[in-house]
C-alpha cells in the first residue's frame, strides 16, 4: 500500500505531517500511516491501534496452543457447552451468515482441511488424510445458540482467520480515531481500513499485487473511506507438477476450489470487504462474478491468466 506522493512529502499551513509505523502481526507485515500535527499524537494513536491488533491476534490465532481459542477448542468433544463473550459471539453470528450466503463453502470449522493444503507442506494430501479431516469439519455440527456454544466432535477446531484480520483492521482504525487522529490508513498485510482521507481530502492509493508476481502491482486503487480487502491464491498456493492448488478449500469434498487468482473489494468496512472478496473466491469465476455484481460493491478480479475484470478500472 502506498501513499499519495504529493501529500506525503508536503507540509501545509495546518502543519500536518505523515507518520509511518511498520510492524508485524497476524503473520504478515503491517503498516499504519497517520497524518497529525504532532508526532506524540500519532504515536499514541499507533500504540493504541497496535495494542488492539495484538490483543485480537493473541485471542484468535489458531497457530497458538496457549491462547483463548486453543482453550476453547480443547473442550471439543467433551459434551460441555461454553458461554461465549459478546465479541466472539458477534464473529460467530457473522460467520453463520457467510456460511449461509456461500451455500456452506465458508466454514470456520474447516481449519483441519486448509492446513492439509498449505503450500509449505509441499505435497498433495492423501485421501485418508482428507477424509480424517472432513470428519472433524462442519458448521452444522456446531451447537450455537447465543451465548452458548458446544463443539460435539473431538478434534474440531475453529479458525477465525477468514474474518479476524479484517475485523482487527477496522478496530485499529477506530482506535486511531478515538485517540484524536482523523487522517490515516491501517494496512494489515494488504487489508486496509481507512481512518480518514488525507487532510486535504485526497484519497489514499493502494497497490494490488499481481498474482503471478506479488513483488509487482497490477493496479492502484483510490480509497477515501471504509475498507479494502483482497483474497487470493498466490500467497500460500501449493504447486505440484506445474498445477496450482489453492489453500482455499471446499469443505464439502476437501479439495481446493478453482477460481480467480485474486479478488479485491471496497466496502464500508474492511470486514465486509473481506467477506465479499472471500465469498467471491469460494463461489468460483462465474458465480463469484455474479455475486459481486449483485452486491454492487467496487471490485477488481484477476483471473488465472492475469486478466482483470470488475467495476474498478486498472490504473
């Protein structure tokens, strides 16, 4: 993500300056850019935002064995129901909506399957591995009636990775505004939440990675409010004998979906943008394009041949 050169290098009569804070969280490089009259104000806003991001990473990371999510999942198969806090309940309700809208493709219980297709494994999973994972997957197997959750299948795990990073970006932007900063953008590994447009009203510019070469940008998108999120198969793709296997898996059969190389969406929040881009990827090229057209949200799709389509002009 890049800022507008004419704004970031200038100081006008309001004495606004651009401050950049780079860090790592949620398994990806992150940056928060803030415009403020004083460095101390920008620093306080960044510290508040980054603390919130770390809180959410600590709580919901499925790579840890000692956090809240791990303790929750450790009780799977015990027969006991657990009272869920309001924040997590809201995410579960959102996940339920996405599960319904996607015809069951979006499933936060599918962690066992997605791990099998992680590109770092370097091989196609065996059939018995897929079937074993599928036995521990299924939103319909959860017993969720707010605020109580029961996970009846031993070994079942929840994975909020499809929504928590975008949620964290929105929360971080809110923290910045609460700290008194009105102009800036939160970038969590390419998922953006706008604090506010540049102080002169100009938009921020986001570079969309070229799926075939993530070191290059294939488009620059203007965004002044809300959020921008991109879903793609190029970050963790598994390539075997020249064939690409996405880490985005159909929980109904345990195999990767065949879809766009990437989908980018702009919405009123990063969370909604992320949900729309993810569902479009899961639905496939034909149904995904129709789904995005029905939402009437600005979007950019890149197919496997690198061809762009959508309502956002490539520039």
